[in-house]
C-alpha cells in the first residue's frame, strides 16, 4: 500500500495570496484544522494551521503571562476586523513547510514520518506538483482496513 492508494486526490487547499479571512472561513466550513498552501504552479508553499489563526488574535508577547483574567471584560487587545482585513495567508504561516512525499512512498514509511516529524498530514508530490494529501486519519483507516481484509481472506 502506497501514498497513491491512500491519498485524497480531491483535497481543499489555499494559495499564499488568498485573504486570511477567506482561508479561515474555508477552514471552518471544511471542519479542518489545517490547509495545505499551494502556489499557482501547484507546488507546496507551506501549511496554514488553526494555531496561525489564533496567533493573529493573540500576540506572542502575551504567552509569557500566566493568565489574562486581570483584564477587564471591556478591554479589547485587538480589532479583529481591522487586523485581518489586509492579511494574506502567506503573512501568517511563517516558515512551516508542507512536508511532501512521493506517490510510491509506502504506508509504514508515511506513518514513521508522521510520528517522527510530529505532523498530521503529508502532501503527495509528482513531477514537482502536489497531487494529493494523506492525513493521519486516512492512513489509520487504510492500514486497518487493509489489515482486516487480509485477516478475513485467510
């Protein structure tokens, strides 16, 4: 079983220049925690994660505080509409790369990569273009379906 057998060929992605608000809406509509970012040529550019969206509303310098409970309810540290209006996906994804594999990468190798790299998805690449996506959920489903089918046939 290889990436080609497991991957979702019809996956949702965003482009680097897409408005962040549109990408956030897409993420919400698709009930996903991450979206691959693919450039106009179909190459992997990065990955947009829900943590990137949270970072827009809560600046990193506040991480050092144990709690924000001391702030009055009326205190707004950010004006979300103004802040997000001009942001593009590329502005918030940082340097996190989209991890890519070839379509002939074996399932166990994909599992090993996900565990050692602590990632939840990999993009499948062919001839320099992203052609599919393998998530942990896809991988687990396929491994156990394949294993169960093998056991039932014996």
